């Protein structure tokens, strides 16, 4: 069992899980994503994809093209 014994109450006190792994991974985001249903996870990811697509220049509108294939 994990946890330290709380001597005043005679029971095990639960330790808070770490927020980051030793290599710097944010474990709170992983726990949050795992708390969602598969459908909710897909919706979160789709929302991120939509935000990225919205921030990129349109491929259909050449006037909004940022990069050209011509080299200087």
C-alpha cells in the first residue's frame, strides 16, 4: 500500500500523485485525458486539429500562400 501512516489518526494518508515524471512529462494532462471517454478524447483532439487548420493559410486561396516554391 502506498502512503505514509498518519500517527494522529492511525490511518494511511494518501500522497498526491506527482505532477511530472522524472523526464518532465506532464502527468496531469495524461490523467485528464484518461479520465475522458473515448468519444470525448476524439472530440478534444478534433478541436485541436480544427484550431490548427483555422490558423494556417488556406491552400485553396493562392493569395494567402505564405511560402513559394521559387528559390531566391
